C-alpha cells in the first residue's frame, strides 16, 4: 500500500474517505444510501424552509446549522463519524419538529 501514497501525504496514510458529503454517502452506502441521504436533505429543506410559515428564529437557526454541516461536509468528513452523525440527527429532528410546531400553530389560528 505504501507505493500508492504520495510522498507529501505520509502523515495521514489512513485518509480513506472522500472529502465531499455526497460522494462519501455514495462510496460508503452505495446508490441506495446516496438516495436516502439526498432524501433526508430534500425532506429537511422542504419542511423547514416552507413559504407561509412565520419567521421563527429557531427554524432559521436549524436551517443555518444544517447549511453549516453541509458546507463542512463539502471539504471534510460530513456524516460518518459518530459526533457528526449525532449533530446531523439532532439538527434534522429539531428542524422537523420546529416546522411541524409552526405548521400546527399557524393552521390552528386560522
């Protein structure tokens, strides 16, 4: 294996993940996992950034945190470490919970 490592990369010989969250999902879980990861993102963004829901700052905080996770995932590990996966799931669940609460509150006041 040492003949495949560039001479200037000897400090990290076990760097074996793509530095892109979308390619990482595809490489680790295959096409079906990549589709599932993409579906999570579509579900999150369609529910959290929904027109007609009041400008709840918590909702925009969850959207900003998810955007930060995606931005980080485009240059480094994005999901498949325990702390990053936990942060993703907390933000995902919080965003969907806030979106559901906003929707219930707005539809109940009509």
